[in-house]
């Protein structure tokens, strides 16, 4: 995510060279601040969404394996993912696609 912000700042610097109008410069600064704000809000929201999924029964605790809690994730179409870690479910919430993380 840090790479994204670095690229955003570099793009901002390039666009800043083309704008001399103060309104455009202010607009670019507000645009960058908006992306930082969304990132700061979005990460805690992932945890809130995870808790909501647990409360609604779409995520259920299964077991603890090697010190990590594992969950079942139920999809609307009837499919179930078993033995998913919290990290994997967070990734699903953020990206919309589920993938087991073999590095865990």
C-alpha cells in the first residue's frame, strides 16, 4: 500500500508542474488527502465487516490449528470455504475474491 501512495505523490508532482492555477493545485492536494483518509478508514472497516459476518453466521469459528483460529466462510450461492484464517477472510473482504494463503 505504501507503493501506491508513493506513486500517487509522484503523479501529483508531475501534474503539479502542468498546473499554475491555485484552484487546480488545491484540488490535487485534496485528492491525495482523500485517498489517505479512505485508507485510514477502510482498514478498521475490514474488522467491522468481519465481526458483522460472524454475527450474521456467514463466518463461523471451526478450530485452532498451530495457534491460529480457523473459520468457515459461507457464500450466498451455497459454497463453503473451510479452515480459512482471519487474514484470508480479511483479504476476501478487501478484494472480493477468496484465496488460501499458503505462506501462513
